[in-house]
């Protein structure tokens, strides 16, 4: 059976823009994120807030090509860009004075993908 990729048109557009930006700015990170987003839903990354707290330093920017869940506590402020967030995860990130944004917003803010960390 041939793999077709995601059928969600918004996700398809995001993957195309990530690939385009990857070639324009020569940032391999965006191509890697696009590869991860093309995977089936069950194989996408799921990251808890506790993992973000454990593997980041204050004021870092993190990309999660999947979903962020609200299990755990966040000890410092972090900018987290992900495909989706649970309500609890957004709440915990904002309580720690961090920001929860979409991958598309981060792509516009940092097209060169400098100082970004991929989690998951």
C-alpha cells in the first residue's frame, strides 16, 4: 500500500512551507521537522512539560513536531513551538512565564533556525 502522507490541508501547507524555507535559508532543521510531521499521527512525537523542563535551559526556544502534553511542572521560562498543545500544557507553559506558539509562527520569527532545540 502506498503511503499518502497527511490529508489535513493545513498540515500539508505547513510541511510545504517548512521545506521551502529549508532550501531558501539552508536550515536543515526545518526539513527534519517537515519529515517528522509527514509521519502518521500515531508515530508523531508526544512530549510532556516535565521533559521540556528537564532538557532545556531558561529562555531557550524548543520545537516539538507533534503534541505537547501537560504532565509535570515547568521550572523556567521557555518558548515552545509545537503542532498542538493540550490545554494543561499551554497553561503550565504560560504560568512559567513562557510562550506556547505554533511551528508556523516560529518559522516566521526564526527562518534561519538559529538557537533552536528539537525535542521529542
